[in-house]
C-alpha cells in the first residue's frame, strides 16, 4: 500500500503539470487527489488501530543500498498532517491564484513534488532514504519559495533558504553517517542507543541539520524571507510540512541519542533561544505573514526543547503540540492569505475592522489564534497544558532553564497573537474587502474547526498521538491528553501566562505600530553567498586560466609525483643492458630524436623529431616480438605526424622564445618527468611478479574467441568491455573537438557575413 | 602555390589512396588471426583522410554521422546478447561456405571491430575539421568541399 500511494504521488506530478495547461485550478485539483488519498488511507489505518506497514526496494543488497519505507503510528500521524493539510492547501491555492494565473504548469506539479518528498521523508526507515527525501524537500521548497522568480528579492529569499537548508542537509548527512556507523545499522526505528564521542558528534551534527530545516535560532534567518512565497506555499511548508521535518528527525533519532548530554543540551539551547527570539521577532513585525513566520520559529523551538528534554511526558507534549500547531498555524496562514487577496495588504497597521466584513475569517482566526495561545476548549490548550506539566516535572537547572524559556515564550506568544488579531480584525476603520472566495474560506474553516473538534473528541486524538509518542518513548503509553486538568499548578501557570500575555499584547497593540525592525542575520547569510559567488570566478581564473603550457606543467608535476612513488621499488639485481643489440641502437636513436625535439627551434622540425621517437619505439616493439603493438604504434605515429603538418600551418614556423624563470620551471618539470618515468619503469621491470600470463591468454583466445591473434581477441572478445569503454571515450573526444571547432567558427562566420 | 598542393603530390596521393584503403580493409579482416584490427584499420583510413586534406583534394564530411554510426554499431553488438540471455558482449562465431572463397569463419567480433574503426575515422576527421575550422579566413575564397580542387585554407 505504501508503494501504491507513493507511486500514485509520483505519477500525479506530470499529470498535474499536464492539467495545469488547461488552468491553474485544474492542475491544483489534480495535484490534490493523491495527498487526499494518502490522508484518507492514514485516517483509516489510524481508526483501524494503526498497524505498521513496511515496504522496501533493495538495490545493492551487500552495501545496504535500499529504499526502506515504514509507516508506524508516528508516521501515520505525520501522514495525516502532511497529506491532509497538503490537499486542503492545494484546494485553497485554487482560490488564491484565480482561474488563469501564470505558472499553472509549474506550480501544482512542484507543490505535489514537494508533498511527495515530504511523504517519503515521513515514511523513511533508513537514514539514507531519509536523507534523499530530506534533500528533495530542500530543492522543491526552493522552487516553491522562488515561484515569483521575476522579483529579485524573491530569488534572493529562495536562494537563502536553499543555501541554509541544503547546507544543513550536508551537515546532517555527516551526522547520519556517524550515527549509522556507531549504531551498526542504518534502520531508523529500533536503533540501538549509542554513546561516546562518536555519538556526541553525530548528535551535534544531526541537531544542526534539523535546526536549519526547522528554522531554529540562529539558522532561522531563511524563514521570514521565505514568506516571499505565495501564501499557500507558506501555509503548507511552514506549518505542517517542511519545518516539521527537522522536528520529526529529532524525534526519530532521539531514542538512540537519549543518553548523550551534548544532544540534550544543544537541543535545549536551540529550542529555548528560538522560543524566545522567535516570539520577540513576531512582536516586532507588522506584516501579518511575517508575524506568523516568526511565531513558527518560536513554536518549533518549543517542540525542539520538549523533544530534547526527552521524558515520556515531554515527548507526548511535543507531539501534541506538533499536531495542534500544524492545524492552527495552517489555518492562520490561510486566513492571512485570504485577507491579503481580498484587501490587498497584510500590514496590521493598515488593516482593521475586518471582524464585520470577513466574519468567517474572523471566526477561524479566533479559533486558530485561541488554539495557539492555549485557550480551552481547543486542542492547543491540551497540548500546552501537557507541555507545562512536563516542564514542571523536571528538576534542577534543567527545570529552571526550560521553564523560563517555555513560560516566557508562551507569554510572548499570547502577546503577539493578541496583537495580530487586534491589528487585523480589531476596532478601527474597516478596510474595504473584495469578493468572497469560498475556495479559500472552506479549507481555512476546516482547519480552524479541527481545533474544536479535536478538543471535543480528545479520545480520538489520544488514539493518534499517544501511540505515536510510545514509538519514541515506551513509558508514554501511561499518559494521555486530558480535557480539563483541574486546579493544578500547571493550570495556574497557564492562567497566569494568558493573563500577563493578554495584557502585554493589548498594551503593545494599542501603542501602535513602531518602525520596522532591521533584519538581523539575513544580511550575513546573503553576504556569505555573495562572497562565495564573488570568490569562485577568481578561483576559476586561477585554476583554469587557459594557458596550455601551465596545464602541461601541472599535469607533468602530478605524473612525476605518481611515478616517483614507485621508484623506491627499484631492485638493481635484475637490470640488464639489452636482450638484443638492435635494442641499444634503436634506443640511441630514440634518445637522439628526443633531444632534437627538445632543442630544435622550428615547429615542423620538432614534430618530425617527435615522430622519429615514435618510429624508434615502434622498432623496439618489433624487436620485442609485438607486431600488433608495433603496427598500431606505427599507424598512430603516421597519423600524428601528418596531423602535425596539417595543424602547424596555422602557427608560426618557429617556437616563441621562452626566457627567465618560466624557462627554468619548464626544464625542471621536463627533467623530473624523464627521471621519474625512467625510475618507475626500471622499478617495474626489475620486479617480476611471477610467470607472464601470455600462455593462458593464447589458449583462451583460440578456445573462446576463435582467433589466433591474441591481442585482437583480447580487444574484441575477452576484454571487450574495456574496448567498449575506450571507443566511447574516443567518440566523446571527437564530439568535444567538433563542439570546440564550432565555438571557434561562430564569431568568424558572423564577421564574414557582416 | 602551396607546396603541399602541387600536381605531383596530388596525383601521388590520389593514386595511393585506394591502395591504402585496400590495406586498411585487409587489416580489418585479418585482425582476427594476424596483426591488424579495427583500430589499426581506422588509423589507416584516417591517415588517408588527412593526406587528402593536406593535398587539397577533399575534406572529410559527415563526421557526426560517422561517430554516431560507430557508437551505434558497437553498443548494439555489445548489448544484443543480453536480449537472448547471454552475458554482455558475448561473441557469436559464424562459419559458412562461399563459392570461390571457400569456408569463411567470422563473428560478431567483426561488427564490433568495424564499429571501432568507424569511430577512429570519425575522431580523425573531427580533428581535421577542428584544425581547418580554426584557420584564419583570408577574405576571398571559401574552403572547398569537392574533390580535386585546391583548398584555400590549407597550410602555407
């Protein structure tokens, strides 16, 4: 079933692109079908008790190269969120874009491709599968964020998101390799707990990777910029999907790294910093979408903190938060998008009075905002209550740090939520609104109402979240989410949070909207990219400067180093002067011709001398009893000499003078090359490794190849794969020459025409 | 006048070319049992092409088609055995009788060898065309494609 759903997604990507040719709406509805099916399947599985489905495709068995998928309770919960919210957002996007928006062949297909990668990521059961889908989400989200690519600032934002998340992906890969090596298995579930320095290294690397994806301080700088994307993209990527990837990763590798102190404390540091700084950011901005984006940083920090704490109750609270956050944050994004489309602005300083003109949106925003703040009777209340209980159950420094972060962040969350709702819907001259858009309102209403329904039917939510938490921490089975905790410490803390935060938010909102905060960090990230882009042409100019003599000198030096390594094997005992006196004569001729090639001043003379070297070597092959080699060498030399005659016509008759230190370098490289090759050949010749394989080859050639010319049978039969590779190389070279020649002729052809 | 394109040289090369082609074909077929083979044959054909270019007789044409044809032959012969379950590059030996020539023994290795020689010819003619393309055009006179006419752009 996993394969069927996954392949349905993959097949629907081109289908969505094709349907997009008709209209954006058709493309999006086509794209929404596959996620809707996946969500329905996940819901049915969860209702049926949540069996674990697995599927695998082994490619290279011995190397553990395989795609392994596994849908356990946690993955089913994530599937429900990723696919369900995905399908709703695609329907919403149909309303957002209007019937004939541009990019209709691109957007639905990319959206579905992202959804597919996300599904693969959720189902991945080996670190390699996870990594592949992880990177796929980075790439597809880059395309989605950069949807309006005509705008330079959008391109910048998309590039920043890609650089940070893909860079984090590489760090993650390193961490996953270390983890898989020290755990002795690449399977994600049931990974043995690891310890020691390797585990700490893996933990830190994986956390950094997860923090880039889940926008944790200081890697959060890409997320506000990514709000340049169309609102459906923001609603999907930054509520239910992309940013949850890091949370999911921390959750699934958490059990293996639970005992590692570095993992726990770095995670808490990331989390607490993000809870507070994200909420502060949300208070400073006036673009409603940016407020939500910064709020996401804060909420994700809360989940990272709880997962890093790692007690059974904290894990349960983190998953409950994850579940409710996906619903309320998506709903809020969708409402803001609708406000944006219908009023033409998202600035809370310009908006106001929308509670009368957009009552449905207001109701949804109240429900979702209430869930974000943690008010009953909403799902967010249950999640936050569990989180505070989990934090209060800790002890010592851990309790102080985490409680300060969680409670402080929650107060600020209340404040920015109040400010946001007040700014958009609150009193003031009502902003004029455009026509109703039912396709936008309906998905938002469904997601907003889900918070109430979830609270009312909390036993159903428990059946989803508690088994999921139990996958990560066995003791989580003992807990459950409760509707009404009664007058306990946690509840008192909750009341205080809402009270203080509400007052602070109301005061802050009535103070009006201050000046826009300077974006901290984003410029640094962009600076790194710009510096790199500026540096790479200089590096390329240094390495690929286009001077043939310098290339040859570099290659010669490398060859010398390679040959010199062999020279130490030289064993003087086996060295003889010659097998046959003719060899000495031919060798002398070769040496003289080589010297002539080096010293002669005319180009043609040098070419002929080089040819003489080749013909001398041909003679040596003949004397040695290799007619085939000799014939080939002879023909190659002939073609080369004649080719020289053809090519030299374009050059001056004599070599240009070479002087100074460059001349010394050339002489040194040439001399070192000669010496190193001589030494290496002498070493090879004086180290016989046993009886030559000639006799076996002859027998095999006649028996299997049916030919008496051993060399030819080797080339065309026994080792024909080598020959196949070589001729393909030859053909590639020929095509390269043709292309180069074409580059040279094109400007000439133009000047001729003019 | 270009010293490479005197009538004596042109005539010599024109007379020698068919002989060289015969030698090349011999090398191609002899390769299985005597020195020779596709690579050597390709080099002989290539040398002929270069000589004819220098003498201003003819420049090789259809380089791309030659390369494509050679690669196609080699790959098809290599991968065809997989279709009937034999390993990659498995050879078939065929023996049959012909009038006058007697018993002929050949095999798919020959097709492979012919493909190799075609690729080599393609490479050489790509080099020729590359070198000719880069020569400075001197105003009057286009490089001629036909046989027997002196080429403007040949070496001085």
